[in-house]
C-alpha cells in the first residue's frame, strides 16, 4: 500500500529522534493513505512554522509486515481511542508505549477543541464522547519504532 507524509522540508532518512512526542499516538512518524490529506498537512505545517514549501513524500508499505509487529488499531473514534490520545497528549504524565505501529482516526481541530473543553472541565466525559462520536476523520498511521520505519520504502 502507498502511504504519504506531508511536511514543509524534504528529507532523506526518517529519524525517529526528530519526531515529536505528545501527538495523537505518541512519538512516531505519521503517514496517511490520502495524498490529499498529506498535502493539507504540509500546508498546515507551513502556516504554523512560517517557512518551507509543501512536500508530500510517498512510501510503499507491505501490509503483511503488520503481522510481524506489535500493532494497535482503532477503526473509529471510541472511548479507548480517546483515552489513548489523552494519555499521549498529556505532557505531565506522558510515557512512551511499546507499539511498533498505531493506526486510527486523526484527532482533528474539532476533536482537539473538545478535548480542551473536557480538560478544562467545561464539558464532562459523556459530552466529550458525544461530540467526537461519528466524526469521520482521516486515518493515520504512526510508525513508532525503528523496526517499523525500516519497512517503509520511499517511492
């Protein structure tokens, strides 16, 4: 399968040490099957960092490799998905997990805003789950270990 990474600077080797923690699925190299979504991510990164040009880097990945890795998969925005994101985004209590690859919906700006309201105790957990339930976000793949990253072949 083809996966795409949107950024503002082209690069060669993927360096896990340069990937930031506190993301949806923790520290990892994030990709999407949607080339369009990767391009939007590249443009968003330019807006936030105020430099660079939109770059979409594409990779081939053999899905059968997932059978040889520790994988966590979320098919929809579930309570478990939410808990995992809250854990990974919490800068005070963040601890790296041991999954090679995590797959699931992107927590878009609407989800992030709802999480902020929840953490500020403006809304309760039940309301938070209602707000994110049924969100049709894009799927993201986070390659969280070197073992997983080594299986990506740049196209």
